């Protein structure tokens, strides 16, 4: 299955205001997405990462990259400071690729899955909490056309009703998680 993971737009100006300190003119790699990518690759999914802050991509450039990659699922991470950009991007993606599933994850969607699904019909699924085990299982169920009710740690809309599945337990043995997929970012 082809999956694209996106680190959403979040400019240096949004982070630091107009006067950006010279020693802060860099971005950090999206480590959380790289761990999820590695977990997906472990199950033979074809994964790519679009690191928007690293390249300062416009929404149109992101849409163009998605066209080239042609994924079946797009996963986007969101923290509270990036949620508005994430939702704006998600809406644009859904308008351009209506048959592509949009999955949100990260701290903000994990804290407010009900509210996000109620207010944003273009979001298909939310991964709640740690995604390293949940996202690969979710992709497996989607690929095999099985019920999402079996996946712990997700929220989604089914027949106009928001479903929040039971929480997934925290990962007990972190050594079971593959190293981050650093090869997917420069």
C-alpha cells in the first residue's frame, strides 16, 4: 500500500515571529513520522515523507508532490500550534484527492478526536496516542477491507456517527520499534 506522511506547514515566522534569531534558522527532522514510516516499511508498505517546514512548500507544491506519489493513504501529524495549518492542508488535499484517506495523528488530534471529526468532514480517521503500532494495523485493516472497529486507538466516522475505539496500550518494549526511517528525509 502506498502511504504519504506529511509534516504540515509551520514557518519560522509562525514559530518565532518576524525577528527570527540567527541561531534558530533551521528545522528539525520529523522524528515521529520517521518512526511511523519505519513501522510501516516493516510491513512492506511503500512510504514517503513530505517535510513541508524543511522546504517551505506551498500548498500547491504539496498537492503536486501527492499527485506524483499517488498514495492511497495520507497521514498528517498535528501539534496544537500546527492544527490550523494541518486542517487547511487536509481540506485542500481532500478536495483534490477525494478518494484518498486522510489520517491525522499527533498530540492535538489525540486530545480532541471527537471535536476534530465533528467539525471537519474531510478527516477520515484519527490515530490516538502512539502511532507506531496503530498505523500499520490500521493500514492492514484498510488493505484487507476489514472493520476498523478492530483497531485500538483510532477514531472515525461511520454512518454519520463518530466512533472512538478503545485506547491502545502504551508500547512497553521500545526496542521492538524499528529505528526511524531517516532515509526518507534529507
